[in-house]
């Protein structure tokens, strides 16, 4: 029996539910969708500095992880969905805290 799960991404930081999120087979899970699945941003999230850390899986055998910076405020609030990225299994999404909280 084939598994309906392609892999997992992990979300950490200022979201309501941290932890693993499943990516289903034939699903293009984007960073914005993953944050919504995690219950959305917590009160002190820095939505402009979300990072996706992608493990090296390229054919060149490089050992360097790739860091992708996302401004989720533009993507989610301003509707610039073309700036969102499709996640891959093993990706880590980090939502940092704002330094100054009003």
C-alpha cells in the first residue's frame, strides 16, 4: 500500500502550533499554507523575516544548506503569492520574534 504522505516539513518559532507538518503526495505545499496549518502567526511573530532552511539534496553533492528569506507580510497580507515558495520534504520553517513588541 502506497503512503499518501510524501514527507514532512518542520515549523518552529512564533506560530501557534510548532512541529512537523505532512506533505501529501501530489500536493504543492507553500510556506504560507504551512504557517496557516500551524495555526497562523503568534502575537509576537516577525512576519517579514521568516526563513526556510533547505537541506542540501542537489546532485552536485554540496554540503551547504540553503536559507531562503521570505516576507510573509507581503505574501499573505498584500497578496503577492508569486513570492511564496513550494516546500520540499525536510524543509525547516523558522518564524522569529519581533525585537520590539508594542
